[in-house]
């Protein structure tokens, strides 16, 4: 069975610079990735980027730039109807990713 890549529609952000929107590069219109998959992958990607920055790798900037797309996809995640443990895991993954990005 062949794995299919996730489908997502990302639009350029064309809003004002003075806004509460954190990601000024992309806006997510829709995605077919689940909230669980997206938040888990985000933590892994942010960790890889943080390690690359720490090591002084030339790939660090590219890894950080690629994070704009999964961060934009968080806008489309729906936690409606999910149980408490699922929502807690999602938000903890988001918190962990944000903490690594801020470090």
C-alpha cells in the first residue's frame, strides 16, 4: 500500500503587519491532517530545528523556515468532539513546540 502525502491549502498572509496573527507568512484554508498527527509532527520538526541551531548546522535556517507551514495548519485543527485526554495531548504538543522555538 502506497502512503499518500497530506493535502493542505496554504495561502499567503495578506493581512496588516499590526495584528494578533503569529504567522505572517502563511494562512491555512484547509488540511486533511488530523490534529493529533499535526501536533506530534510539529514537536518533532521543532526539535530537529532546535538541535540544528544548537549544533550550528547550515540546515538550521531552512528547518526553521519550513515550520511556517505546519504552524499555519494549526489554524485548521478542530478539537470539536475530542475527549479531554486528546485535547490535553494536542495543547501540550503545541506548548512544547512553542517552548522549543522560543529557546
